[in-house]
C-alpha cells in the first residue's frame, strides 16, 4: 500500500513529494521498485523511482519522490513496479 502526502517541500526549484509504503502482506519483499509518473499536457512526462531494498511483512518505510514540476498540480500515478520474494 502506498500513501502520498498532500503537500510538497520545495528546495532549489525541485519538488519533494513524501510517500510511505507498507507491506500489507505477511511475507518479506526485497528490491521493491516504486514508480511515480507525473503528466502535464504539452510537456514531457516526469518519472521518479525509488527502490526499497527490504520490506518485512506489515513494515512501513518512507521516502520522497523528486520532480521539477509541482506533482500536486499534474496527473500523478504511483505504483509498485516490481519486487522479489526471498
């Protein structure tokens, strides 16, 4: 399960969007690849990726995606792209 914050932090003209990921299953997941795709009409899409090395069952970890445009103003899609089982 992925939760995205409703606010961003701006530093050096970059937008930092916090997120949290929770392993809702009981099994360990390794190399969890999380992808955020940001779309604005008329400009190239931005893609931000995070890799979580290890996520125990029911564990929660946090991170941030970094964009050059405000992700709260565009069409944002966040998903788990892949993971490995031990």
